[in-house]
C-alpha cells in the first residue's frame, strides 16, 4: 500500500526505467509536463513525464509504451493539458502509442488508473500521472515542491495506491490490452518475460505470497453486458462485517451503499462505521452537486444510527484550517478480513457507469494463512490512520485492538493534526435546486432520450411549430437578402450567386441533368449547404424541372456520403467528427426511415454530415434512401418554387407574381405545422 504520490511517482519512474518490452498506462487524466520527482530524479533522464518516456523508448528498441486516456468532456478542458500540445507531445515517438478512449456511454468516463510494466509489475489506485497530485505523507502546509505544471501552489493532496506483481500483474496487463483493443488501438506487444523481477527496490512489500483479486466496474455499452464486481464487493463486505467498516473516499453519494450501511447501523451489535471524507468537495461545481448529495446520504445514516456506531470525519492538518487536505483516495477495510484499494468512489457512477478497477485482498485459506493476512491488513489500516492522527502505526494498532475504531479516533485525536467530526450541511435553497442524484450520480448508463423525457416537461418540448416557422422565415429572409444584394459590391461573396452562375453554365451543356447531379455530389463532398444548391437549381431550371433535378442530385449526393461513411467505419467517423455525433448515429440506426425523415426535415446536423454518419451507423441503405426522398421532397418542391417565384417577383413585379410568392410562403409554413403535428403524434404513440 503506497500512501500519497511521493513514493508512488518515484516507484513508477524507477519501474519505467527497468521496462524491457511494454508499458501500459490507463488514466482518467495524464500530463506530459508533470515531474514525477519534483526536486529532480537525478537518474540521467529528462524530468517531464513525456520527455522521460521518449528517452527511455529511444534507448530500447524492443520497448513500446501504450497510453490510453479518457476522451474527456469539455467540462474538464480548462483543468487539463491543452489538447493539441498534449497530443503532439505524446505522439512524437513512433513506439509511444497514445489514444483517447471515448468508447463509453453518454455521460460516463473511463476512470481506471492502472500502470503495468512488462506484465510483471502493476500499480492500481486513485492517482493519475498528472498535475496537482504530488504530495508527501507529511502534507506540510508550506511544502515548496507542491506546485502544478504552471508553478502555482496547490493544497495538500492525499491518495492511496497499491503495487502488485506476479499473476495479478499479468492479469492487469490483459485488462489493459482489452481496453486498448476496444478503444481501437493498434496491436500491442505481448511480453515474453515470465521470470522477470520488476519490483522496485524502493518499495517494501506489506504482504507476500498471497492471492490478490481484481474487481471492476464496466458499464453496459455497445452490445456488451455490464460488470458490477465492485458494487457487489462493497455490498457483500458491508453485510458480512462484524466489528468495523472503515471507508476513506473522495465522494459519498451512492444511495445503494447508504442503504446497506443504514441496515447495519440499525443492528444493536452491528459494526462501527467510519467514513473519512474531505471537508469540502473540490471546487464550486462539486460542492453544489456531489456535496449536496453527500449531505443527503450523511443525514440518512445519522438518522439510522440508533446505537452510535457511525461517524463521518475529515483530516485536519493544523488548528488554523480544518479543510486543507484534499482526500482523493478510494479505500475500504472490513474488519481485519478485507482490504480494497482502487479507483472506485462511493458513488453510483463508480458502481455502474464509469470504468473502475480495484485490488482486493481477503484473509482466507488455512488458519495460519488467514492470521498472517489479517495481521497485514490490520497493519495497513493502522498506517493509514496513523497518517491522519500523527501517531506511530504501532500505537494506533494497539489502541484499535483495545478500544475499537471510533474510540481510537477520539483517544488519539488530541493533537492539532487529527480526524475531526464532519457534519456536512447544504443550504435548503441549494438542496431544493439540485435534482435527484440520477442526473449527477446516475445508477445506470444514461439514455439521452430517456433523460430528456424525464427532465424536460412535455409542455416544454412542444414549441416545435414555432421553431420550424422561425427556420422558414429565417430562410426566406436570408434568400431575399442574398438576391437583393446580387448587384451590389458584395456579390463576389454571395455563394448563392456563384452557384446560380454555375447552374446557368451547366444548363447550356449537353446532358445538363447529369452535370447538375454531379455538381450536387461534388458540393456534398465539399460540405456546400444543400439548401443553396437546391435554391440555385430552382432559380435556373424553374419549379418542377429544378425540383426533380435537385431531388436526384440530393439523393445521389446522399448515397455517396453514405458509402463514404460505411467505408470509413463508425470509429473513424467518431474520431473525425467528435464523440457527440454518436447521439445522432444512434438515433439514425435505431429508428430507420422515421429518423431519416426527421433529420431531413429538421436541421439537426449538416446534410453531408448526416450522410456520412448514416453510412457509419449501419442503417439499411434502403431505409436511408427512402427516408431521404420522403423527408426532402416537400422541402425541395417548395424551395424551388419559392426561388423561382421570388426571382419573378423581383424582375417582373406584379399582383400575380407577388400573390404566388405569398402562397408559396404560406405553404412552407403549412408544411412546418403539419410536420410538427406528425412528430407529436409519433411521440405520443411511441
């Protein structure tokens, strides 16, 4: 068990220096600029992590490094290494393989923090190799080495990691390869060094010759079943504990865990429960979301605690400030029988939505084996508490054996550095504003459409008619403005004018319809708005010939984009256009013709993007083409009619031409209203 980042970062650097075949790093965040040893490692290699990896790889031709980082949401963009520099820095060496992993449900994250060296040594826990994590167990307030990559001081930081070798390290290597393949990574190196000794000389093992279990959370996604081993491990441990349950965790928001603890607290002879949690959550956003949810769960346990077996506490480093240690760890002990260290928070997300990895040891086997492991677990628990109580681990263990868990924190809590009672509060106004935890801490992967249906009242989703009419009027305004400015000095910048001239030139050629269709295909590949192409065709060829030419060209352009998307594949399209385009892809694939009619009627995404995404989404080509024709035909007819009669009204103004133009505009509005009603009926019967 490695307490805090000083020893962990130093051990990782030494292990990487010894690597011979492969290095795997799975992370929630990583920064190529971070110094693993802030004062300087003095080992002959560059200090920044990225440069250090490059140098190690450069001197060993058989060594490969695979860095898999969560493809984070823009919510975290300002807290991380700026993306372009990040990616360029990691990809500089041909054997340093870097990948952003976005293959997870909407709203979820890849939260595993795993490092594996040659399948012979592995680290698992709550720490990423990133900025603002390094600290010593002393957590000295004036520690000058505690600076982020920009040189700014940050608050003391506490976390816990585990190091393992042997069979467990080999299986963690298999876990890393599975994640790498699922993310679309290249073929990875298989180590052939079964007898390699990789344990860093700076680490003293707490326990040897034992079995170590790997427990995971993997959300159900992309046809794969979910894995909820961590959730079941917590529930089983809580249900079976006899004397004590000690949790040290960044968050406590899981209603499922709170329910299980409340049931044990209701027992007269149930176990003591101690939750060590940060005094405050990190930042305003976490404080008003996860902080409020923590307060709710704490209140539930406090009400259930009829026999005074429960306490929530936070570390205090000195008398001046009780909230100056950022507790980021994810650890729990059940009696002297079970220890778990990993990345999983006491949150619903960690139990079902995010990918997580914990290591667990249990006092099992024959009597002498159980006693040896139980003694090791007790020593590690004493070390953890000793850091917070400023006492020797041996003293903590002696008091714990005599007095129990909660009394130990009181008996040894007389110094400035101690554990203090934490009773988190949330203002009633803030508590009323924050919705139930399903939004910020979901119990299962989020279905975006179901979430919208649950959170947005039906009456708030009805102004579709107004939105469509607004789009129609905006289109009318833009086209009228463009035509009215045709003969001004701005004409060189008007795309519509240039397209009209092109269509006029094509009209004079033999096989003009074929040339027009080819222009639609080329325009689609160049991302030219299809509305402009349709309008230009209507202006040159008139309503009905122009409509048929535009429809044929649009369908041919759509089919070309579809084939391009099918050839590129879903992963390539996602990387080119962003993870958020996945929502459109799922909608198209699941709802077939209806979805295509909707996306052709409403501007949910650019025309060319829809075509490529549809090809990558595996919707049947027949459904795609039928939906395209049905969705676009009314709009094409009205657009070409509008374009033709708008030109006539400008060049040959009369009551007749103005009357026809008004009729066409009214028809546009009528189609918008009819589409809105059709979609409401479809939504009603769904």
